């Protein structure tokens, strides 16, 4: 499994920047939604990494577990 990271950077002027790494597809937006809301919910700019355009691949173990439900 790839490492997923969320890094929160607070600039000297108080601007908060959130960087997500190791997440493919739109799920990065789900990961940061609660954090964005907690910080006031106002996003001034959003820059997507190339991984945003990639299709997420589910873990093979997750597929197996889902099959036995």
C-alpha cells in the first residue's frame, strides 16, 4: 500500500496551505474536506497534482473482504 500524507503548512502571514500526497483521483478532496471546514471553509486557491487525474486502484485485500459480506 502506498503512503498517504496530508501536510498542513502555516505561512508567516497566517495563510494555511494543505498538501496531499500519495492519493489518486478525487478522494483527496474527501480527505481534506473536514480540515477545510475546520479552518473556516474558505478556499482561496486549489492546485491539483497530476495524481488527481489518475484512477484510484483499490487494495486487493479490500476487494476480497468486500466479496465475503
